[in-house]
C-alpha cells in the first residue's frame, strides 16, 4: 500500500486539475531539502523515567500534558480566561493518539526533525510553531499560542524529546497516513448515506447518535469520547474535515482498538463514514478565509470543498469525489 509522510504535508493527497495537471516532479522539487532521508523502521517512545528532574524535564512533562489533556490547561473552560487558547474541549491526543506516540495516528516521533518544511497550504517554508498553531486555529477551533510562550515551548520540547535518536529529516515508519484505496476513490464517490450505516454500527456507541461524544463531568475535563460535529469540535478548516484525509486516518485507527495492522473497517467503509461525519448537514464552526488556503492552485489538496479550483469540477465532487481528473496519480 502506498503511504505518504504525515508531516510532509506537501506530499499528502495533493490535488491535480483537469486543466493544469498537477506536476509531481514540481512538488518534489519544492519539497526537496537537498539530502536523501534516512528510513527508520523501528521506533518506540522513549522511557519517561529518563526525563531529567530539571527545567528541561519539567518542560517535557508539561508539553505532554498539554497534548494529552489540552482542555485542562488551555481549553475554553479553564478558569483563567487568558489561557483559553483552544476553542473546543478536545485534546491534541484526540487525533494524535497516546499523546502523539501511536503509530499511524499522526504521531510526533518524526515531527521535530522534519521542520522547517515546504507548506503547500501557505506556499512558504513553515516552522514547527506555525504547524502547531495551524492545529490550534483549525482542529482545536481556537487561536494561536504565542510562539515564544511557555505552552508553545513545552509542546515543541516534548516533540524534541520524542524524536531522540531519529536523524534530521528521517522518514519514520508509522509516522505516515496509510491511504484508503486510491483506485477506488478515483472512480467512486464517497456516500454519506452508506456512511450513516457504518456510523450507527461502529461509531455511535462511543461518539453518540448525534456525534455529541461523551463529555466528562466538571469544567475543563474534556471528553471520554470526542464529539465529531457540533459546536465543540474541529472547524471546517481542519484536516479532518476533508473526506480523504479523514478516511485515511479512520481506516487505521477506528473503531477503538484498531490499528493499521489490525483494521476493523474496510477502505470503502472508512471513505463513506468520513463523508457522513463531514457532510454539509452536520453543524460545525466555519473557518474564515479558507479561499486563501493553497494560493498556488496547482498545489491545492483535491478534497478541499472551497474554491477557487484550477479544474472544471464542482465543489461537490471535490468534497466527495470521485477524484478522477482532480488527482493525477504519481507514475
């Protein structure tokens, strides 16, 4: 199965148009860092007992806490209004499971050493701090952390600690999104109606019949199982709002207990349930100015449901597929 780097965002699911075919060689040229990356196949999270009892260690521990219990420290219900950076009660680990250490679940083991990197959404060379704040503004539906503030420093330090022993720029097995079958998505649209059946069978028992999740009692205490739509979840600018992006994550991580080598859903089920969760009838906050994302339209992700586009495909087709004529596969 073809896989792509989770943090090499320029290499993930990039769009192509029927009028101006996406040039994979040009993308590789823009993403090239001038060296061949080392491939790391064996990785496990460092032993937390090795974290030193000093300021560095305190910062690592705080960084992990921010990732694992985001809602407790910078969520919308914390007592100090100045610390309310996240706009929902999710945690970073809602997607980056096990505090960013679960393989195939957008883990952080390779994050630190892959930045700075080319970012197609902004058409610039982005920093790791900008990447974190992208999640703060989109997945966490909030506002940016100060780049030199205590919280940002802690999150980046935690990522640095997780990356110990991994060479700069390395490709790490498990720090990738497995893809749902790309031949399927080229010829077949995702079906929210079929996805609803998948949701009721496999998802509703945890996430609720109405996607409301299971919230813990008390303020700033987060969710046992996170909501998937509504006011307290990711907004329309988040990667998980994109059908292909969500399907790739879901197939390797859901329902609870699944992983990439022990899948429960088929590729088609993941594709359809991603469409159901992110369908237009599901309320969620709207990210402003999304039309400014991907200023170079030839680098635009195929499953963005906001134009402009370089092709003659509809917004609906960009949202749900099929993606033939939108994605030009690499040879």
